[in-house]
C-alpha cells in the first residue's frame, strides 16, 4: 500500500501523522495491536529511531498505549481524538487568531489578579522591546516581542492550562503575522494600548485589563 520514503523534514512527525491518519480512517480499531517495529520501519521506509519517536508522540497524545514486552495498541476511543499540536497545524490563520484573541482577554484578567513583581518585570521588558523594535521597523523581532509580551502575561495568570494554550497557539500565529503584516505600523499604533494593559495589571484591576485586551482586539481586527 504505502512504501514511499518520507521526507526528512521531520521523519518522526511524518510517521506519527500517517499512523494517526490510518487510525482515524479505521485501519486500526481500538485495542488493535500495531505491527512490529521492523514491519513499521519497512512500511514507512524509515529507521527504528523514527518509528519509536512516532509511537512516543502518539502515546503521549493518548492515541496509543505501549505495553512493555507485549506491543503497542490503539487506545480505546482514541480514534476520536486528535492531538492539539496536530489540530493547530491544520488551522487557518483566522481560526488561530480568534483563539489567540479570546485567550488574551482571559490571561489579562487573571494576570491582574495573580501577577507577582517578577512577572511585572518580565512583562515590562517585553513591552519595551516591542516598542523599540516597532520604532526601528524590525518586523520579525517586533512580532516576537509582541508574542513574548502576551506570553509573559499568560504566565502571570498562574493558570498553567491557559499559559500552555496561549504558547501552543502563538507558535503558529507568528508565521501568520509575518505573512499578514508588511511593516510594524500596527504595532506602533497599538503600543499605548499595550501600555495600558500593563498599567491595569500592575494596579490589579482585572476588569480594566480584560476590557483593554478586548479594545486591542477590536482595534487590530478592524
């Protein structure tokens, strides 16, 4: 069926993607045992380490379970699951940006309630870097500073799930920003709004932090 060599972009990721696709299509049912490592190596045309890493990726996502000395099995009801990292790869820029925007309101609100002085220092650092790179016209560095600014706010929320979600989405948003924006003008024009978010976080005003994040979203989305 499939004996093609997989590109070297990321062998383990490619094998994991193809195995997951086969499971979702029903080739392997819940509790089915997967072929042995040598069989998978031959089937996908890759080495043992790539097969093992692919199995590890899918096991960590809950799609597979590995029983030492017995084999690797499809997890029950796993065919209905898709790892978030894989789903984000399929998302378009509009979907990613909408999720990011919703997260930014909540993390701003939570950061205002839970931030520490160390958090304030980190957020302030990235806000200053955002301004510097925007004025200098350094687009890629400015986008990175913007993402790190909001990531620092996410970490200040002290909600690890929110922070992890924001980080996961932001990885994919950065490339989208690079394709959308030709210069740093949008970052310059919204700098004062980001400064206001920091002010509300410092003042522990959760409501105003939420509202300011929503205002930024409205401004950028126009």
